[in-house]
C-alpha cells in the first residue's frame, strides 16, 4: 500500500503539478519519509489508493522549517506537542469520482475527517501545513478555513503558503456530513500508520 501511495504522489506532485520533488522511478519520496511519519491513506472498495497525507511532529525536522522556511515570513517555526505538520496531501482525481454535495470529491472529506481524528488521537489541536492557494480555496469551500501564517510566495510553478488548520467539533461534524459517514473513518489504530 505504501508503494501505491508513493506512486500516487509521483503522479500528482511531479507529473500533474510539475513540482520540484525527489523521484525514484515511478515513486515520489523525500527525506521526511525517513523520519517515521504517520500516513493516512484513503482506499477504494477495490483497495486502490485514492488519497493520502503525511504527518510529522513539529518538535523535530519538518518541511516548513527545513525546506520552506521562507513561507514563515520571519516568524519562528511553531514547535509544540499540540501541533502536527501535514504534508503531501493528494487525491487521485481519476479514482475519486464520487462527488459530495458541494462538488468536491467525497474522498477529500474522508481524508479531512481522518486528519482531524488523527489530531485528536495525538492530543494535538492544530495542523501546520504548506499548501498552495488552490488548496486554500478547497479548504475554505469545505468549511475548514486555513489560517495563514504569511503571504503566498511563488515556489516553482505554485503560489505556496503556510498556515494552520484547527481541530473543532464543528469542523469534524461538517467533514462527516460531507463525506456521508456517521462517525469515525480511521480504520487502523494510531499512532501506527493509519488507513482510512
């Protein structure tokens, strides 16, 4: 399953978005994958990887601090047991064809719900992330607005920015409703690598 996730990341971040990422054959991997992250993976009924996201604690090396520190606009990197870093969020749009009522893929909301559940299981209340302005719009449309840390900056072909996503009962309830599920979506015990 991890190999399929790395293949999806290659298709999304290298082939589709043309980001400057580390690739090995048809896989996308970077130094942060060697730091024992937690992965959340959404699969189809047939077991295909539809989406994924990676989590690291902010008390150690992170993409924001060590790769994209310019997005902090001179502020200190947030480091706390109550803050996790998420990265490499992606959805396979060819497989995630089932849409929610607002036109976004249902898999997106399953993964958002899993992210909030992961925060809670780790006793965290906030995610810090590097994303692009397109994803910021998707989050706003989903009802889980990103709190910007600094102003967007061009990185390669992308207008990137850093920001916070906060856990709340309201956000989780919204994700469950839009994902059309009645409750928790994480299927594996945490903090092991989880499958949603």
